[in-house]
C-alpha cells in the first residue's frame, strides 16, 4: 500500500502521468491505459504486490489526505480512482517539494476534496462567453489583416478566461490594482479582452497610413501598454489594470513590473500586498531560458523587494520559435525555475477551460492566503507559426500535422455545454454574432481616425504632474540651494547616532567626528554632500530610495547610511529617517547580487510616481553592462517609444586608478553614443536654453568634480518640471581627496548645478596670455591642476570642466573658449581614445566654432580593454598624456 500511494497517482508524481498536452504528443507512455486504469489493470497490480481481490479491501484514510471527504475509510479501488481524479487528469500539481506542511495540506485539500471541480450554470456560461471573445477577436484580426504580424493567441485561447478568473478572484479578495507584464504572444487579445482597451484604438494600430501625433519613435502594436480603471463586473468593485509596455527582449519586463508593484504598494500603505498585486505572463522557452526570470524570482522574498506574491502564467505552447523543448531546456518542465522559491506549480491542459478556470481560482486564493508566488502552466500549442506569416512545417512537421487535425478549444467546449444542456446552439451562435458585431462596429469607427496618439497607450500616468495636454507646467528650474540652517541641521544628523544605547564601530566614530568637523568648518566632502541632497529632499516630502549592491555602507566605505549596533545582532539605525518629524521615509537597501533584475526593479519603482528620487548604484561602474538590456531598451528610449518619462538615477563609480580592466570604466562612451542630441547643429540659444535642452534630451549624463555640484544635480532631478533619467559617473578616489570638497557657500540659496565650471584661477585673469585651454571632465581635473602647478603653467594654461556632458553645454563652451582667443583648444581625458568622452565632445566643440578652431587630444591611446592591469604601466600612461596636455609645442607641426 505505501509503495502504491507513492507511485504515479500520488501527490508527488501524479503530474508525470496527467493528461496535460492537448495534442497528446507529450503525454506519458502508459501502454494505452485509460484514465482510471493507470494502476488497476492486472499487469500493474503485480508490480505493487497486489491482487485483484485487494482492490475491494477497505482502508482507513490517513489524516493527511482529503480524498475521503466526510468518509474515514474507502476501498482501495476507490482510493485509487479518487487519487487519479485529483492528480492524473487535466491538472498536474507540483507542490510536495514545498517545505511547509500547512501550505502542502492547503493545496491537497484544494485538489483532493471530492466535488471541487463542479461549476454553476452561470460560471459555465460566463466561461463560454469569455472563450468566444478570446477566439473571435483573433479570427477577426485574421480576416481583416491576414498579412500583418500580430502574434495571435490561437491554440491557447483559454488564456483570456484564465486571466479574468485570476482578476475576479483577486478583486473578491480585496485587490484594487493589478499590474501585468507579458511578451508579444496574445498581447492584443489581453489588451482588448482583459484590460478592455477600446477596440477601435487597437485596430488603428494596423493602419499604416495614420501619422503619429506624438514625437518619438513609437513602437509596434504588440509592445504597447495600457492603464485602465473600471468596474469588475463579477465583484462590482473598482479595479485598476495596467499592462506594462515592453521591448522584444523576452522576460525583461518582469523585474520592471515587480518594481512598479512594490512602489504602488508602498505609496498606498499596502504593507501586506492585499490591495496591489502583479501578474506576469511568460512563454515556455523564455521562462526556462532567460536568466532574468531567476533573478526576479530571487527578489520575491527580500524585505525591500517583495511584492507579497506574484501569479505567473506560462503560455506553454511547447515550442520556442522553431526550437523543440528537448533542445531548449535541461529540466523536465519549463517552470522548474519556480521551485527555488517554493512556488507551487499548477500544470493544466489548456484545452480544458474548466480545469483552467479552477486552477486560476486556486492560484489567486493561494496568493491571497500565503502572499507567495505561484505558477500556472497552461500547456497548449501554437496553431500558426511564430507569427502569422511564418511556416512551422519546416521544423516541426509532425507536430503541425497534429495541430491541423486539432479541433479549436471553443468548438470543443461549446459542444460540451450544448450536450450538457447548459446552453443551446442558438444561444452560442448569438454570443458569437454579438461579439462579431462589436468588432465590426469598432473597425468602422477606427476608419474615421486621422491620427495615432501614442499617449493613449500610457501605462503609468502621473495625475496632476503635467498639464491636461501632457506638457510641463513650466519651463524653469528654481535654485537648488538651501538655507545654511538646513545644511547644518542635516550635517548634524549625518554626524550623530539618533538613538540611545546604540554602540557603533570605533572606525565609524572617527568618520562621524570628521563629518561634525566639516559641518563646523562649513564644508562638505562627497558623502556629506550626498547626505545633504537626499536629506533635504526627504525634509521636503520627497521619498528617496537608494538600492544596489552594498549601498547601505557604500562599496568604498564612505556612505554609512545604515548603522549597526556592535553588541546587538541585527539592530540597525538609519539616521536619515530622523531629520524631521514630517519628512518622507528614506529607503536604503542592499540588493541581491544582481544587476539586470535589480535595475529593472528600480526602474519600475520610479515609474509609479514623479515625486520620488529613485537611485540605483552599481558596485563598480562597469557592472552596469549585465543590466544593459534595461538601459538600452527601457531607460534610453523609453520616452521616445512609449511617451513615458522617468526620473531614475544611475550612480556608476568610474575612474582610472590602476585597478585593472574590470573596476575602472563605467563605459561613458556607450551612454554618450545613445544621447539624442545632434553634434552637427549648433542650437539656438534662448533664455530657457538650459532647461529646454534637458526637456528635449532622452537622458542626462554628468560627471561631477565637486560635492556641491553632485548635491545640486540630485536636487535638480526632483525640482525640474519634468523627468529624465540621470546617469552620473561617480568618483572613487575623490571620495576622500583633500581638494574634492565644497563650501556651504556653493550650496546656499541662489546657487545651482553648474553645467560647466570655468577656469577660476590666475589664468582667468590673463586671458590674452593663455596659450592653451584644456576641457576635461571628472577626476582627471585634479591630476591636471596638480601637474599644471608642478610645471608652473598656471598663468598660461586654463582648465575648464564640462560637468554636464549631455545635453552638451554648447553655450557655455562657446563663451569659455571665446575668453581665450589665442589659446589652443584641447580635450583631456584619462580614458583611452576610443573610449571615454572624446568621440562625443570633439564634433560638438568643433561645430561650436564652425570647425575654425581645432580640438586636440590628450589621453590614453586606443585600446581593447578599458585599463591596464599593471600599476607601473598605468602610471607611465598617466605621465605620457600629462606631458601631451602641457607641452605647448606638442601640436605645432600638425594641421
């Protein structure tokens, strides 16, 4: 008996023999056994040491099972039958790996209890109506636009009632907002029949003759998102549905959705995730193949990242473009990645709509009960090729021969209900005609449209931030300076421990004393300047969230925003939350050791509200490249593609300091290459030029050389009347450089971020005698000033710092260079020539003077790696380009 009940019909292994594949191709080989005969055939009984007579023996049921209902004993034959009904039909349940008995028993009860799969007449009719909408929508698109790519849902039409069931049950459980992410497959259908986007607006996307009303590139129709607040007709409650826009890069949107969900929970005080939730849709190949899925799962139970349970729905059409599952993954199921977080996995045959509906109800109840992730695996097929014009028979001939024979699920389910008497054929046909009429009327309305509005597809609106027509309320930025009393107060908080009986590390005691001394001397270093910027925004009611690897202390042990009691385990203190009784909360959190997933999460968090400063810091600047997809597909082009502004800040430690190829460069050349300003056009300089430049750019790229400028650019990020991503190349050695300090005077009312810091030494008083004007950015400025002093060239060489690289300060560069009409212009950088800033700044400086003043170069030679790994070679390179920068005859014979 024990051997039997741990066999193929058990809760542990039943999913292996369940009839999950609508095509029958991947079903278990059971020697032609029919359901109910998996074990009871005579040849199987012997394997378990049983005879036919044993089947009619009565056994007491253990307390761990629910198959008996109100009965305490059953015959072995009935035990087997009920277990087969629970675990071996169209639902396969994976849950016995979960190391929580209560959760396992909860799932067993949901599937073992007799009669759980019974539905009312109204439920069946609603399910049929939803299947009609899902199926006929795709058929309508195929009739009208047969040669258009739409990545239809044919073969998994039950996805639509699945999602609607999850939303209905979640609304019943108190959820008010659902944020969704999904790939291209079935996206238009979800927009139409789940989010309930106006059909005429969807059909307009197929009209290639319509011009776009909005600036930017726009995006293809199967990438667009949507936000809609409506009444849920099942629960009669308001619910907000949001489908996030996303690129073709599969699964990239997963952490973005989670971040936005976390933010909405935070802003509405939903600390348990009872009011806001996320649903993520996946394809089978991508769910198993894309590493960001794993990264996202591992955020699910971290205190600063949890969304208190996500429902994952896998559209498992058993193929990835042209690749078979046996070539696409090493695990039995595409969903095995979910086991790492103890998420139950419900496999279900998508051609059984009632089984799908039941499983989705259970998934929603699981999430509401345990606030943990759960996976619904809709095992289905793809009726067409990868898109509607793709030929799948080239690579999957046998599969598609079977698919051609396959009766559509709507037809099968309608015939079942008609046979049951749940609906009549006339009622079924009337339902089809009703929806076809809705589509046809919407199609006719769409032909009246004259223009496409991308803003109609906004997935993250910011009510009240812009004017009604989506414009900034002003085109100016107030001073980012602060009263000295505020600076001093925040400095005192940064220099103290605000709770009693809290023992800090002795080294930290010295750091805090050093901060207190700086405050007394009215000066700040890098860490204190950051503290004052963030603290002042908190005081003004702006939530600040700083996330990344080791950000609480800081990679370079400079920040110390979280203090740890040396005598009490896990007792911490965040002084920044003690600045003012009415301040906004400060969130600073060490992330998991992930860049792709965590940056995506923070991007999503920043989408929820414009009135928050969200920062992600890389441990070292070059580590951002493992999150390149988020940068390239979301942050850089996000507004152009989806009319969606975003104010996320990336802090990327950067600097050539002899640390080798990997810990030196944040790859500024890559960010500058993606800037959208034109190097060949000198802009018209107007009174509001500096702010309008920011409004027109796709992102802002800065490399600050002073703590004061860092302070101002962080505050400017919030005080601007619009939002743009901000990329900051932050220092390493400058964090403690004795000259890299600023005075309070540079941060008082009336001061602001300086896009360019001109020469302010003796050379500025000797403009006619200056023979060379060096433009630079960042840390190299301090190397240059040291070398200039050593060579005694302070009167003849001027050094100007371009702090804001993009958008480029054409006006200030022109004004600075015109001060020194006799001077050669030179760009100096510590990076290699094919990297860094040179290829970006050279054409812009040249255009500023119509190519009449050449711009020379001093820096490292071109190289494949960002930096040398040899300390001596590093110093030799520095010496060489310093010599080039200050040898006034270096370019004498060059034209």
